C-alpha cells in the first residue's frame, strides 16, 4: 500500500536573534549564493531573478560536488526540448519582460531575510504525524521491498490570500529514502507549491523544492543552499503563480504538472514540468536515496498555537469535487522497470489527522482510468500542542 496524506501540525513562530558572528556568516553566504549575473530579470512579483552562467551556479561550490559532471538533460526520454536552444519557446509564462540568454540558468536572488529563516525551515517541511512506505498485504507492516524510481502528477494551483503572516500552507509530494536505515540519516526530497508569507514577505502561491539528508534536522529549500542543480533558463524554484496560472472556484482550473524521476544511467533525481527539465538533485548529496522506499503526497498546514489553522488546497472541502476542491490529478509512479503505473484497488490508503469540518482527503483507488485525489479545506482548527 501507498500512503497518501492530509496533515496538520501547529508550531510557534518566533524571531531569530543573530549574534555579530552569525550576521557576518550570513552576509558571507549571501555573497556566495548570489553570483555575479550575466543579466537580471525582475518578475511581476518584484523578485529579482539572475541569469547565471550554468557552470558557475552556486551548487558547484558544494565540496560534495567537487568532482560532479553537469548533466545537461536526463538520459530517459522526455517531452522537453533543450533549454539552451534559442528556438525554444517557454511553455509557462514566467512573468518577465525579458529572457535569460542561452548558456545561463535562472536563479531567484536570495534575500538576507530568507537565510536568517533558513534554520527554521525544516519545521515547515516535516510530514508530522504520518508514516511512510509501501505496506505488505499480509501483515500490514512496512515492506522492505518497496522501490520507487519516480512520481508524476498535476496539482491544481490556487490563490490563498487568507493565510496569516505567521502561517504556512503547502501542497506537495515527499519522496522518502531508506526507511530501513537509521532515521537520523533519512533522505527526503519534496516539491509542490506553497504560500509562506513569513519567508517571502508576500502571499503569492509559489513553486518550491526541498531536500533533507537527516530527517529534517536540517534541510534546504529552493536554492538557499548549494545542492539542487538548475538547468532551466526559464523557470525555477521560487516562481510565483498568478492570473491564468491559478484556478478559480467553479471556473477554469489551472494545473502545475511535474515529475520527479531518477535517471537510470547516472542516478540523479530529475525534476521536470510537462514541457521543461528544470534541474536535478545530484546523487552525491542524497547518499540514502538510491530508490524511494515510499511516496507520500497531500497537504500540510502550519499555524501559531493561538490562531485557527489556515486553508489548504483550494480552501474548500474535497467533497465539493472538480472545479471547487484541490486535486492531485493523474497520479502515477515508476518502478524498477521505469514504466509509469497506477496503484491497483486497495493498494493505497489515506491518512487524515484533522476532523472533516476542517480538511478532507478523498482518493479511492481506480479500477480503470486516472487516479485523482481531492484534498483540502477551509481550516480554522485550533491546536494547543507545540
């Protein structure tokens, strides 16, 4: 069985005081991450995105990647064109009035405030109160035989202006590594969209990436540290969706289609949209993620203890259905043979740790056709636990 989840936890937000030494260290790291650009683009959100020479991007300053050879594109076949091709037309309106030149990659410029928050970020990405894995049908215990090489889906994207300044709401997938090894060495990669006002200082719906190699003791979101390797000059972590990129209640539905897939030849974990290879997590930074032993997907929200929890998904309950609730559409997985497949009947189960009046998740396994999972809700739950 696969486990797909709708999750809730509450944490206390706090200001993070810095010593003089810590402040100097952050300034140094900021300079290291924000490489001299070939060109700078300003997005409709006011964010600055730098066009950085591909081979000079920050990831290559990571000592673990000292001998890493850049992989321009995955070895498996995709619909994607080569992003450096001057004839390539962007499949997504990136919200810029210009484009990055060939041979560069687009990287959102890191702000000091984001680095200050970086130590707190793992709290926002843990899958609280959930178990992961493929379950053995005989005794319902965790199977040591689970081996996933990929996940793909289309997530409906929504604006959620009612998320509070210290709250967060996320819609994502977790690809989980060696569950049979030490928990403190658990490797996990995550992606999806979220609204996190405290981090970005706005309430835009944004695409994000994340990984941890120590079960969320530490972790890295987007390109706030040197790990994920960007290959796209068009679209990348931190991008905000607005306008036609967002769904409307009872109206047009917008979806962000993506795939995480292990390259069968080199072993890196690639992240692609329906039409664009964005980049990859190199195998060198994920020593315990040879294969995913489990895949979890759904929603998770965070709020200070004295506030009702924020909306999740579309902000409406899953029972409202297509056009009103939020969905993971056409969910598929990849096994050892690299083929995409849909779980069979009774092969997966959901886990929900909030009452139906706040959040729901509905996704029975299909006997035929695509597997679509509805989830979300208005929130409002008060939680007094830390």
